[in-house]
């Protein structure tokens, strides 16, 4: 007779926080597990069952079942009875809105971003760091209907996206080293693949004030990225300007859009009184 079936997926990785906070008695593991469950849902996978969540988090299925039950009771998840799966609930949106509403930088930056988006027939986005991603907190696009608008809340990998490399350039050397070390542990393939572009972007921002992406994130979209000076609370904000590749003239990224994005960021800093 074979061994009894286990609820734990043996090939599942341990939760990311299990190593980082090992031995920290102040760390609330149950809370962390619940938040990890919420992070499993993405635009491409908006509905997940307990087994799928178990695989993604590395948590035993009985633990996941208790967490999804509790999160559903609190409104952070909705249970689709017909499909037997969960999706994010409105309480998640309620938590995120106060953050966006309190970022006065978004209101200041919006008209500058819209002007540049209209000029280049593309989109301009502002992002902040979330672990090894950049999350868009504001976006503007031209009215021509060609450019696709990255939605607020969209996450893109730091290593792969021009906005992420711009962010890295604004970090202090120890901060940057810590992030690259995290990538080395958690995303070694990603770091290995994009390390040359990261190094070139850091050099480009030092010498030209902006960095380029020629289709690394999306083949059909080219982009430039620029970091802003640190805000008063120490937050690093970065911007990108993305244009469909077929609409660009030769040299336009380097000679026109890069300098314009850098100037836009300086104008936003001036409007905020940052000197």
C-alpha cells in the first residue's frame, strides 16, 4: 500500500518570510501568512483555489483553508461558490486607497505626466518599490488610443523594467547592494539575465540623467526611466515614459524623450519645492 496522501505539496518552496524573520519574536507569522495569501492573486490569475494558493505560498493546505476562510469573513476575499475558488474582495481596495489619496505627489505630477504623454503619443507612469517590483501609483497616456495604459497597482520587476533600474540608481550603494543580494537569492535567473542592462542603466543615469529599455519588459514597447530625488520621508520615486516601438523615430529615445522625461522630473521637484 502506498504512503497516505499528504495535504502539503512537497515541492512547494517555504514562504519568503520564513528565512528573513527567523528568530524574530516580534514577527507575527499568522498575519504574514494571511498577507502572503492575498499577494498570490494577480491580474492574470484573479481566481485561485486553496490548493493553488498552497503551492504558491508553500503553506500546508489546512493552514490555507483557515486563512482563506478568515479573509473571506473579513471581506478581503470573496468565495466563488460555483467555481470553488477565491478572488480579492473590496476590503483590499479600501486599504489601498488611503495610501494613494495621501500621496500629494500624484496630484502635483499628474499634469506634467499628461503633457509628456500627449507629446510622445505614449504613456508616462510613476512607481514606488514593493519588494523586488515597482508598483505604479499614477499613470497618464495620450488620447490617441494607441498606447496601452498601465493601471495603477501594476507591478513590474525592478531588474527588467526601466523604471526599476531608475529606482536602483537613486538608492545608496548599501541599499542597492541589499536589493541585488535579495535578487541573487530569490530571482537568480532574472538577475543573471538583466545584470548587464542594470549596470548600463546605472551608468547612463550617471552620465545622461536617464536610462533606456528597448523591449526587455514588452517587446513592442520601448521606454526611458528617470528617478526623482528622495521625498521628505525618504521614499524613492521613479518615472518612465513608454512608447510603442513602431511609433519611434531613430534616436528619438536618446535624443528627445530621455531628456524630456528628465526635465519633467526636475519640473515636478521644483513644483514640490525640492532643491
